[in-house]
């Protein structure tokens, strides 16, 4: 029987109803897990580890490093890992680990729930059982298991607040689907270099969402000396205002001149940025911008946080940002 480490970080799955809302309740979670889920022992030998208990909105890059280090220190002891995590930032944490945990030969599966485990209508049972079972499969990457689907971590995004089907991966199919049988849509790699934990992230990234009538003077207030990169969430395939007082090109040029990377992603979930298609995109290229193509915001952000922390040059970061490192980009 395979050995799985179940790592608890908090989130809705660890909450209990308190008055009109819900609150984190670590003690109740521990009791419920052993009382309500005896069938887990049929799937694997499971050890639990309460790494921390936080609402996922309060998680940051230091928690990602802590989580990666936990997996690293236990890597040889277990066949797979399941991480219980809040849904709001699950895609960010999972994506960050997809870049940090190099040459994974074992599954690292994130899951959680939309309704606390303590509720009779909770989706926690289904998601947890599925995640444990997926952690016993030959998947060799970080993934999110939710509502009978398994998504590549750096392709996933949260699409719904109130639906049990909370996640999706808009630009690629799920890497596994769970029905009467489990259908794996990825093949294990036969030869892998040694596993390596490279969890190190820079917090010097800013995300700018383009919108009509964006006052560019607000952007002029940014201290670019404290930034490594700016992610621009553009319209469509990479469009943005180019006329009059709302013209963003001077800001992009200012970033280029001060050594700040400008990376373009789309506000649309499906398809890819193509900076060669329209005049705005072509102008952005001339101003030094690089394309995130079909990366999710979560992947683009965590990838830049990862790359800029690895002490490489700006040109090397720009080059690697546009390359597929962990399945986050669709090949040309």
C-alpha cells in the first residue's frame, strides 16, 4: 500500500460553522478526518501533517516556501502528497510549487472544498477521497483535484465562487478525469533528473489591469526602482489604449528604460495573447514588452516571482518567461 502525506494548510475544508459565518477550526478538522473518513485507509497509508492553518487569502510566498520545504524534507518517505488548501488562492500556490519543485517523480495534489467538512452538504468528502486516490497514481506533477477533475496546477484558475465545480483549465483539457474509472490524460516520464526544491520567490512584481479611462498618472506614481516586473492584464490578444491621455505606451517605455520587465497576459480566460496581431501589440513589442501567450494570471505571476528570484539577468528572465518550463504554455 502506498504512503501518502496529507498536509493541512487551512481553508474552507478546515472551517466550522460559527454563528452567521465560518471560522477555521483545526481541532474540529482533525476529529472529523478520523471519525468521518475511515475509508481513506483503504486507499493508502496516510500520515497527516498540520503545517499551518490559514485562510488562503492570507497566504503569500513565504507560505509557498514553507510548503515546498515540507515536501522536500518528506520526499523520500512518501509516494505522493495531498495538500488541503483554501480555494481562493489555491491556483497561485499550486502554480508556484509547479515551478519550484523541479523534476517531480511523484504526485503533489491540491484539494479543498466549497463547503466546510463539518457541513452535511460539504463537497469535502468527495474531493478528499479523489485527491488521495490521485496521489497514488503515476502523475508526476503538481495538480489540483476538484469535483471529479484533475487540472495541471499552472493551467488552473478558480472560475466559480458558489459552484462545486469551482476550477477549470481553460486552454488545456484536465490531466485526469474521475468517473467509474480514472482516466489519466498524461504519460509518466521514464527518465527524470534528481528532484530539486528551488523554492525562492521575489515579491517585486506588480499586476496592472487595463480598463477604459485608466488614469496613467496613477502608474507614474509607481516606484519602478522597487519592481522587477509588471504584468499587464490587457484586452483580448494584447490590446490597450494608445491615444491621448490614456496612452499606455509611454509607461511601457519608462519601464523598459528603468529595467522593469513588462509581461502581457489577457483578461480573457480562453486562447492566447498574440502581440503581432494588432497595432497595440506590435507597439508593445517595440516598447520591450513580452507575451505571456496562453498563461493564466496565476501562472504568469508565480513564474515571474520564481524567475526573478533565481538571480538571473533581465534578458534571461524575459527569455525563460516565454519558454514552457512546467507545462504552463502551449507549444507554438
